[in-house]
C-alpha cells in the first residue's frame, strides 16, 4: 500500500462560523488540523474556537516575531520544533492583525516557501471581509505561493440571502466612517447607486448611521436589518429606513451584537430628461464601442434600461 501524499504547502483562507458553531465545515476542520501554522486576529478568541473542535495549538508566536526571530532554513531548532509539533498534532497559533501585518507577512510567506502550510482565519466569518489579510494574500500571489479558499459563513452574504432585496447586483460597503462628516459624505456619494448596498455597523453607531441613511437616502428607502445572524437572538427585520430608525431606538437589544444593514438601491427613472445625466458616460463609451455594446455596458453601470440608453445613444450620434 502506498503512503499518503503530503499536503502541498499553501496559504489557506479558512472561513469560520459567525455564530452557530455547527456551521463549521468538515473541510475547514481538516485543514486547520493539518496546517503547521494558524494565523488569526486574536489568539484568545481563535484558541477557544479551535479547542472546541479539538484543534490544539502551542500558543501565540506574535511575541517572538516582534522580537525579530528568524524562521529561515538555517534555524534548525525552529524547523525541528515545527516538525515535532506537527507530528504531535499541535500547531503554532500566530497573531496576525493590522498592527503587526508588516512584520508577520514576510515571515508567513517564508514559512510557506519552506514547505509549511498556513491557514488564515478571522475572529468570525470569511477572512478579508472587513478583516485583515489583504496584504498577506497579495504577498502570497507576488511570491508565487498557492492560495486556496476554504469556504464557509459570511455575514454579508447571509444577510443578502434573507434580505428580500435584489441580489443580482450588489456592493459590499462594509463599515462607514466613524465621524459624522465622513459618514454623511460617503452616504451622499452612494445615494444614486442603483444596486443593493451592504453595510456593517458597530452597535454604538447604529442609530446615528441609520438616521443619516434615512436623511440622505430617504425615509422610504427599503432596508433589511440583520443582527446576530445564526445566533440564538437573531433579528431579520425588513422595513423602510424611516421605520427602522424607530424600531431600533425602541428596543435596546437591537443596538447590540453584530449588525448588517442591507439597503435597496436607488429607484431608476426612465424619463428622457433623467437619462441625459449619463451623456458624458455614453459619449465616452461611443469612442470605443458600437451603439449596441455601449448601451449594454451603460445599462450594467447605471441600472437604466438598455433600450432607453440605446435610443439616447442614437440621439447623441445624430448630426
């Protein structure tokens, strides 16, 4: 009988549950048991999750990294420790967050290049979605290191799936600026967007953010408020922005936990006068595309019906 083939060194982006631990996939558990290093935002939070699934760790490597410990091929003691740890089923748990990513990223890439697989996890959900990790994945691609997703829960997609709002086109916005001026400025820039918009928000800012949305998007704009998804006290509340402000203010419980706000896009009017506001875009597209292709692309960008844009393009072409 042939011996099993060793798992090739790789950077795995591993999704973890956002609330219900039953959402952890068998694939994720297998990967986390096999890799040599697990990089995470908070070693204490992730340590509890890993312990629940019987994935033992050796603790944080953050302190050693900050001291400048080298993990190269000449560091025999360190490599022997990695090997011994893997044989015993114990794995190093490394802190990886925005404050140490510049130090940790090259160390992790070097470890993978030496044949040690690494898994990146966040405190909850899919890494890189309003979480650290972009620099690491970017560096992995630049170094020719294989990157593989281990899919699972994502609060943004879970909220979209139950929102009852158009899901064919959507944008993930994430967290709005904490300061009022910055938040209102970004919402104003988003006001005319026609696709569904997905926001994350912190409990202590949720009322202020909803009030700003109602003022800028309009109190009648449709919205679905999702809180503590997959957890015991889950909320999925479809409403208008005006009514939602009152709903959240009236119940302190709605101002706690993990919050996702899914907002309907702006309504598209089909009046010729309104379509003319896209003339600059249409004229630019006509420089490189046929009328038919320009109309199709403009429809994707603006949300306006293709036939109306096609007619406007013909008008713009007329002498």
